[in-house]
């Protein structure tokens, strides 16, 4: 591991060198952090699998450090919808909405590397050795996407947290 950037509170961040042992190190760091946060084991197993796939992709196609970031957050869309519903109720002089569910919590996971090109989702054949990483992310995550950064790209995904 190049370095631990932050592991305080509801966020953890690491930088790993572009070398084969980094996939194992990233899995270990993610599993340990999610365990210390007391998150559901099934969510932890899925997060570790998807991080492993994305770090492997970064290792295969990019050179330079690979960043991994975890954050527990409220689902933005639900939080905005709840705020709008409350505002409408107040505007009409209605009582505050007591039965509106609180926004769901999500685990946001980001894997960054210095290659600016977004990853390409492939359709792997039954005998192909690779090409399933992004398919796993797309099928398993609540939402996922990519964004360009100052020096490369970030592939991110969200997993719903129970409760």
C-alpha cells in the first residue's frame, strides 16, 4: 500500500501502487473497514468483490497509483424527494409529513486511476477468462458510473445498506 489517506468517521481512503499485490491489499483494507463500521456481511462481501474487479481493471490498463474510497452516505434522490415533500406540505399549510421514510443509507465506493479513458463494458462469452467486471458492477450495484478527474478517472458504485 502506498498510503492510508483517511480512515476516520464514515469515510476511508487509500492509495495503492499499480502492482499485483494491490488487489489483495485493497480487498483486505475494504473488508477490515466495513467490518469496523459494523456493516452487513453480505454488503461487505459484495463490496469486496466489486472493489477487487475494479482494482484489477485499473491494474490491467493503467499505470500509477490506484485510489480506493469508501463513504457511508444518504441516498441523494430520496433526501431531495423528502425535502420537496416537506416543503410542499408546509407551503399548503399542512402538518409536516410524519410517515415519510428517512432517506436510505448507501455505501459509496470509488476506484480511481490515472488513465482518463472510461472503462468499456464488454459482453464476455462463456469461455472468456475476463470481461465480466463491469457487468458484475452493473448487475449488483444500486447505481454506478464514471467521471473524469484532474488526473484520470473514477469508477464509482453505490450499494444499499440495510436498515
